[in-house]
């Protein structure tokens, strides 16, 4: 029997994760993170995850499972590590991935620390991913349900933390998880999956950034074509992401897409769809889950956003921890700020943050 | 072992046999005290009896006792009731009051009253020169200062506060919820308005009172059928009020009930741990309360670890969802947010044994040592 802290979001996956571990006879301790002050106005801002209803759901499930349950206030960590970064990235013309940041800065950092301080042997979450232990090295792998696989969001887990992390539902598919929740009589069995970024529920991302960002970071600029010719004006780079077609405020006979956001000039560069495709990018801030020297001999696949398919890449180290990444097949809309996650088969071997794509690389 | 151990008596207390007996009697007595018939009269009789017992425990007249749903409502009634109908009312309070006082102060400010706060020293004690200066410069009509702080146990000098105010014809309200049962009634009962609560003295939740000196003007804030001499409308909570009275009959002389437990606990901790800060150690505190900062250890984690072992304590003040915010009381004493997040409150009661206190100190020392060692690795 191990002491296991389960991060409970109030959703069905983490509910079942707790239930499974309890059935296996472990000492299970539920914990929910409070990432927002619900007493403040706009408390409905948190909608899909970690809202006050979700915390109550988690509490109800913990009660049903007869496990101790605690709340931890990680508002400060969440603001510093996730929300501030989200705003800053958008205003710099990058497209952030707050879920990866939350896993890195909050769940597998502050919460992991919390669990270990509590004397836990493991931290468990309801993510669809798997951890296997072959010999000396622990491996992070895709969830058995490829539709639900969340390994992309987990690449920032430190290699040493894999040994003390458990994903109890990673070997199941969603219908199995729901059936298990039903069997355990958990109130969350039929709860819809969370969608979207939890803290911008009721607004568009750009409205959220505008309401939260320091004024000086919101700078109007020009919309230009690929030759630098002015086509129009924009109210701030945070309103755009690479590959975007709508809301450019430019009249044109041909379909135009955002191909680049230039923080130097504050220009939004638009062009035809063909200009979105690139074979190369530069990524940085890597976290490795295998020895990076070993990847030369591996067939490495890269994935540039959660909902894109991984595809063969060649990697070349550069200075300052950056890597040049060459895709065998051109990729559409490689977006600075998004994560490049590297796989060998269904195993995550590492990943980094996309710095720049195509021409600049 | 003596587990589980309850060390959260400032949060609430179990209901004592005397309170339970009075409540059982009241459950049978279901008539409406306002009814003229015999059933109503029976309830009225019990209510009068209860009022007498509460008044006796507070060493006040039965007519001074206005029953409320608890200490929070009593606090709200005292402040809001004083301000309503008065324009430009001035209230002097402190930043370390219970949230029911702080939040009502915010409300009365919006209603046009002016509220100023007395500075709090790093010891947790009222800054006396600042208090005196504000009495003369701000010229409040009402001073609202608690008898003893629920988080740190720091006791404010109520007799002196009342004396200073009386000489200036200023009214005094005190939230005596934590003082009642732990300090002699004479220490706090001279205030014009006194808030007390049943569930801190081994009575039930849902009953409390505001003591009001005869002849004082106070607007009603809770309307109904003119109950409680038109100061608190609504059919009386006879069961809760009776439980309150029962608890009052069983109230032990404060000093003998918990004396020594706090000091024993702190001595044990000091013996096994370094880097401890006992809040308010330099000033007068309740005999049952220790608020302690364990440097380097998150209070959330320590509280949970102790809870898993069966030692029930508390930290900070709970926010709407139940998670912890850095305590405004500790922040007002000058602690940083991170220091405030390292503080736990241990509060003992008349049922606590020395053996429990020793076991608790050992558990705390064990976890603090383990967590600090893990952090230093």
C-alpha cells in the first residue's frame, strides 16, 4: 500500500483515477487546487476546470470514495506561472499553451512538492498518458485511448518525477472511464469533458488579454503583405495567431492568412495559404525524457500542436539549448509559443517551445 | 495514543451534555413563544429561563440579551444597527477583527459612515498611542474592538478601552466571542454592545446574542414579528437558544479549565524544534491559543499531514471555496504573505488533556522536522 495524492479537478477522469487507486487498496488523498479567488467578481471566469462547482464535485466524489480531501490555494503560482505568461506571450505575438505551463509550473512542480511534503509516495492525475518502467529509465507514453491522449501536455515533466507520478486512467479509453465512474457511483460519471482554457471561459482569448494585460503591452500596428506593403491596421498582436484567416480587417480577392507575427516591427504579416507551410523551425527550452545524445539513432517524430499528427523530424543542436528541427513533410502554421513534442513511437522523448518557423530558421 | 485530538476549539466546540439536555427539553417544547395559548407560554417560559442563564453567565441583566443566530449576526447588528438612521457616523475599529465585523465595516462605509482602523503592533497588540490619538482626532461615535483575537489569541485591554471611551462619551462594541468563557465576564461585559456565541462555549451552532445596555438606541436589521424587544425579528430558535443556556450553566471558571495547556504545548515545541515564532508571545494572550509560524513549512501541507494523523487544527481564514488565504490578521501584524502561509493555530478547550497536548506537540515536531529535512535535501 502506498500513500498517493490524487489531483482531483472535479472531472470524471480524476474521479476515476482516485476510485481506481482506492480499489487497489492504496491510501488515497484527494486534493483540488484553487487557482482563482471565487469571492472576486467575474467568478464565472473559471468555467471548465477548477470552478467552484468543480471543487464541490471533487469534494462529493472524495466523500463517496471515503478518502480525505483537501484544497490547496495555488492562486499565486497559477497567476505567475500560467496567466501572466499567457498574457505576455500573446502580446509578444506568440500563441501560448497554458495547459502545458500549468502542468509544468503548478501540477508537477508545486503540487508534486506538496504531495511529497505530505509524505506521499506518488502523485496521481487523471491524464490520458502512461508511464512505464523498463530497466533504469521511466518512459512517458501516450494514453491507450489515442483520441484522448494527453501526452503532448506532459512533456515538461522532469525525468526524475516520472518515477513518482501515476496516471491511473492512462491505460483506459474514455467509455471505460465513464463506465467505471458509473460502477463506482461517482457523481461525475456523465459530466461533460472540459474544453478550452479554464481561465478564459466566458471571453475570447483576445478579450481576456485586453482586460488583463498592462496597457503598454497592447500596441496597435500594421497588417502587411509578405513584401511589407501595408494592407491595413490592427489593434494588437494578441488578436492573431499564425494560420488565422478571419478577423484580419483586410479586403483582398485572394484568401489571406496570418503567416507571421513580428514583435520587432509589431507587424502582422499576411499571405496566401501556401506561405503557411514550412519544413523547418527552431525550438528551445527543451525538456528531455531520454538522453538527447541517443536520439541520432532514433526515428523521431515531432508534433507541433495538440491536434496535429506527429511526423518524422531531423534534429540538429544549435547554441543556447536551441534545436533546429527539420520536418520531412512540410507543416502548416508552425506557431511560435506552441510546444514541439518529440515522440519515438508512442513514447515522449522530450520537447521544447517553438521559437520561430520557416524562413527565420 | 490519544487520537484523534481536537485542537480547534476557537473554531468550534463539541456540544456539552448540559447543552444537549436543554436542547432535548426544547425539542419537546414546540410552541411559538409569541402565541398566547399554553403551548406558546411553555415555550416563552423556556425562552425566559434561557435568557436568564445567558445573562447570569455574562453578569448582565436578562433584558440586555438579544438572541441572534450567532456571533456574526450580533456583530452585524451592532455595527449596522448603530449606523442606520445616523448620517456621517464615525466608527473606529481594527484590521484584525472577525470578518463579520470587517465586512460590515465595508458595508457601513458604502452607506456613508466613516471607518478608521487602529494600528496593530507586530506583537498583535493594539497600538495604544494610536488608539488614543484616533479617539481625539477622529472623534468616533462608536468603537468596535474585539475582546480577544480568534487567530492569535491576543487579548485587547477592554477595561481600559471602555474607560477611555466612556470619558469621551463614545459607545463601545466588543466582539467577545473568543473572550466569553476564556476570560472573566467583568473583563468584557462593560462594553455597551457585546457579541457572544454559543458554539464556542460547548453550545450548539446557530445561537448567539448581542448584549445591549438598557436605553441604547439601535436600529433593527432583521425584521419579523417584533421578537427580542423588536431588535431581532423572526420566531426564536428555541432549541439553539436553550442549548446556549445549557452551555452557560455548565461554564467553568475560565482559568481552571485550560490554564497551562498552551504553555505546555509551546514549551514542548520549543524543546524539539528551532525556527518557531509564536504570534503574540510578547503580549497578553488567551490561555488556550497558540498561533505558530513554522519557517519553511506550508501551513496547508502541515495541516493536512496532521489531519491524516488525527490532529485537528486550523490555519488562516477559509475563503469561499474552503481553501486558505493568507490571514488578514497576520498581515496586519506585519507578516509577509509567505510567512502568513506558514502559520497554524492550535486552540485547546476544557475537554483537552495534558496527554493530548504532549502527543500533539510530538506529532507537530515530527512532521515539521520531516518536511524541513526533505526540503534541505
